[in-house]
C-alpha cells in the first residue's frame, strides 16, 4: 500500500537503548489445523507502559482497485499515513467506510483516477465499494512501532524487544474471537525466542484470502 507497496511480513522495528537488555521475538501464527496463517496483524505492547509511537512513512500507501477487488486485502500503516485509492478497473468505484476510526466516502471515480484519505487515528478500518458489494478490504492503523503482518509462513519478527512483560495480540477480520483479536501475556528474557499463537478462523476466511 505504499506508493511502494506494503508487503506481507512488513514490521516496524524499535531500537532499544544500549543499556536495555533486549532480544528478538519471532511470532508464528497457525490455524486450528496447524497450517501457517498469513496476513495476520501482530502487535506487541509493553505491559503497563506506553510504548513508542509509530511514525508515518514519507511515502504514502495505496490500496489498488483491480479486477473488482481491493489489493491488498489487509494493510498495516502507521497513524498519519495518507492512503491513495487508485482505480485500475475499466469502470467506476465508490469507496467508503463507516468504521469509527475513520469514516469517509470517495464518490464515483473512473479508471486511472485516484482519491486519497489521511488516516489520523489508530484502529481497524473496514472498506467497501458502494457499487460492488463483494469488494472488501481492511486497513489496520497502528500507533505503536511493534506492529507487523505475518508472511506466507505465518511468521513475523520483532528485533530489540526489551526483556520484560509484553502483551502480544493478533488480529484478522475472520478470527473466531471477540473483536477478532486474540491476546496473550508473555514475559521476555534476554534470549531470542519464537512464540507460537494458535487461532481459529471462521469459514469466511477461506473465501477472502485464499486460506486465511
């Protein structure tokens, strides 16, 4: 979604101070059948503390309308990112969202035209097309540097994580969990580790993302 595209597995890393013991935390998300779950958003937060804020990239992000779909289906952007919605279909689209974190409406625009929206509050924004009901996408707007999206192997990695208690949360629009979020508390030491998070998906996941 960037005027350079956001790709699966992108994460925004935090550099800890030299005096702080830190480690690398890998997170692996798997479905109920043990298969890796891609395009799941993973977030770390320091327990009881406010973590460092995410910073918007210099380049804006984009969600392309192509083949009557939004691409990518799930994007992760920092607060303050300007997202463009270019239309590459040979017909018009009408993009909108009623999500509390960002309500907007981009009225009819045609092939090779684009509209943009500034995402200035954290939250999950569900996006649709007022003409094509099958078109759905999500923008996860984050206010913390420790946010990433799992790759095809269901993995994402965070470097230089302080050795202390953190809350790990995973989100996907088709997770079978309250608010589509699964959270767990973990305590990190100085050693590197990989945390596996098993989740369950609703059947709609098979339709929306080719598996998850």
